[in-house]
C-alpha cells in the first residue's frame, strides 16, 4: 500500500517557507534553555553484506539532518547518539548539560525497530515528572507510525508523537510548542496541552496517541501526509550536524562533550549528502516514488560544492555518498550539478583531485548520459551504484538488458568510474541456466566480466509503502516463522529469505551465498592485484577484501536460517501487519497512514459518533482537506 498523494499542486511547500520557519524558530529558541538528544537506532545483527564497513563509517543523513536543523534553529545543547558506535547507550541514564534532556528523539529504519522500541521503553522508565518529550521519526515511523505506541495497559510505553515527515514537520512542531510554552513547564507537558487542545492537527505529518492514560494509546490521530520541501537549498547546512556527534563508547551514559571537530573525519570517513530526491520509475516493490509524491527535488550545484568544501575544511572528510534515489533522473539537473563541480577549484586544484563521491542511478538513465561520463569523472564521481535488479528485465523492466548493462559497465570502467551493481534474486530465477543469461550465477559472471567492482544480491522482500506490500501478505507469500523461529524485524533486510512461493526456499538462501562467494574470493583478489583489467584495480582489490569479510558475516548469520528453511515447518502470514490501535484523521475520516485491517476510532468528533469499523485502503479517504 503506497502512501496517498496530496492534491496536485499541493505536494510541495511554498518557496522560502522552510527558510521563514527557521528564522522564526531561532527567535523562539533564543528565549529557551532546552537540551535535546537524538538517537539513531541500530541493530548490530544487520551487520553483513552489502552494508558491512560502510554502516559504521558514515553518519546517517537522517539524524545528521535533524541535528543540523536543531542547531541551526538555536538548540545549541543537542547531541546525536549513534547506536552503531554506542550500542550500550541507555536513555534512562542520559544527562546533557547535567540534566535529563527536554526532548528525546529516535530515528529508525524498519530493520532496526527492535532497538528503536528498546530505546523508547528505556526512556519511559524515567519518572514522568522529568520524562522528556519523546519524538520518533525515520523510515520506520513514516510507514508504520503505530508501532511506536503501546495499547497494552499491562505494558505501558510509547512515544509521545511520531513524525511521518522531514525537517519541516519537526521544526513546525517545535515552533508550536515553544510558542505556547509557559515558564519552566516541561516540553512534554506543553505537548500534552497542545495535543489535548487540538493544536497539532494543522501540522501535516504527525501521528499522536489519545486515551485516558498518558502511557497507553487508545486511539491514534493522523494529521495526514506532509508537504515536501521542493528546493533542497533551503535545508540547514550539513556541516552543523557533525558538531553534535557523541563519541564512540561502551558506556550507557553520555560523554561531557561531543567528538572534537578535528576527530570527526576519523570516525565518519564518508559524508552522506542529500543531492536529489525522487525517481521517475514506478517499480511495484519500491516505496520511493509515492513517498516523494511523484516529485523530483534537487539541490543546486553551488550548494553541493559549498557543502563538500566546508565538510572537508572543518572535518577532513573527502569521500562522499549522494543519498539519491536516482541521480540521473533529470538529465539537465544532473548536468548542472556535475558541471558546477567540474568547474570548481579548491586552492587552485580541480575538485576531482580533492574529493571523491558516488551515488545511485539506473542503467537506463546512465546510458542516456553516456556522453557526459567524462564530465561525471571531472566532477569527482568515482563509483555508481546501479539498480540492475535482473539483467534480463524479467523481475522488473527499467530499460535494462544484458547488452545495455555490459555496454554501460564498459564505458564506466573506461572512464575510471566503478560500476557497483545491485541485484535482486527472486523465486523464478535459478542459480544457473545453461546457455542463457537468466541464472543468478550467469548474471554475476557477466557483471564481473563487464567490470563490476562490488556486488549486492538481495532476495526480493515486501517493502512497507510499496504497491506489492498488501498482496504479499494476503497471498500467503510472507513467512511468520520457520522451524519455530519467528521472523524478526532485523531479518527484513532482504539477506534472509522471508517471503517466497518456491517449493524449496532454502535453495534461494544458499543461492545468495553462492553468488557472493563466486564474486568475492581470494582468487579474484589475487587477479585484481596480478592481472588488473583496468585503472580501477585498487578499488577492485579493496572491495574484494571488504567483500570477503562481509561474506563471512553473511554466512555466519544466515546459514542457520537456510537449514531451518530446509528442515523446519514454515508458517505463513495471511494478514497485513496493520495497527492494532484504532486510527483516524483529525477530522474523523480514514487515516492516511493506516493499512487495510486497521480499526477506526470510536470517539465523538465534530458532533458525530464514529462507530468502530475497519478502514479501507490507506488514503482512500484523505486525512485532511488536501490543502
């Protein structure tokens, strides 16, 4: 079930709207003395291919962006805690500026939701009198906001509010709270007053709980789909967020100060930058186009240059990853960005000799840009992660084919740009197909021969917010447990086979291991050193070493699951994991973020008694007046 779309023409914020909000909030924050802690939930059981190494050497763009926004708005006493570096961190023991923080935020992906809930639960152990306002966000909350609230009176816990949007939503919430806060009233008490007074309902992008008890949700109110920022140049500068990082530690408490500026680059070797958002393709397994309201949002080349230069000058970061959905989605904007970077000199030196960066594109769009690959190299691009998925286009057609993929890889390799293919394994694809490029190993061999430097092979798995999500559950495709072991959130990273109609799904699990082993092995490492095929031999050698290390972790974590698939009994789900808590919009209609099967509220709203019932598809009735 995709997120519903706002009315045409009402998807984006007005130009300058975020800039105005940032200015107003600075004036409010200057009269406050607030402390904030932002935690990035991370489950260390997800540390395997293709994420090993990168997951602990790159500060996630999401929490860094929120930290930048808060510091820009005047919240100087803010700390960002990454569970990648601080796995023993406990919110109940956190102190910042010698006191319990006023606001505690948690950002999480779906695969890290176990740790997200643990952080919230621990924060709820703080005495209610001193408890901070708990705000959750990130991909997990965007698509499943109900999962951070508890409806069990015997197990009371939960966030105060879930943010299903971006920086503008968080800052709008804070502006409202600070504008009505009185004296030394806690931020949580201010929030409760605003919630009970209906003051939150005009901020699209929030979900909050109602009920007789403050720590038990009897009903969730959904304020609707956020308006998106169109001009990404309005975002606060990313250099700010890196000043707030908690030093890596095994302690449960916070350090007295953030990581010193001169040591940030040691811990975050790679800087994640938001360059563009959006993709023109509508792959049924992907939630990205619907989340972006079918819009393509970009930063200017001048802004990107400034971000790279400042991040390098202040922290020594010289490697960057563009957090793009499809960088080549818009040819003109991509050329403008690359041209600006290519023309820029830093201390008399071309930018390509100073910085190196990579991002995500599709085979189809990259081929359309083949005459601009020299420009891409001059702009500092050294690697492109390509959504190949299936070279034959059987799984999904995005303009890719065997010939087009191999042609593009050859062009990239000739220009010194590393091709980094991302593949999806699926039920109908065999491990090997004699004489045909359909089998998984056949395609891995073709990619390697064409010059692929790294490889990502994941099993196609239902993604929240995608078109196929509901059908995957109602058709019985998704597993509930295998051999008595339940499917846990950290297993939804597509490394585990958790959704399949194949009669022998264990083969799919071993197929993934075999594909990785074929690509990453000591023989290929030796060949990369002794008989390099291109100027990319150093990158090839490095990726082989990292790949073999990651493969050992992948095998260690998934081989037991493979044997369960072979010998255990598989129990399948038949219902979408919808909210057990009733949900409705602020005006009593269906909630925008509710999945089929979600009960609707039964409270009196606008003079009408809402009877308990089951909602239709999410967004069938817009949560608010779409403008």
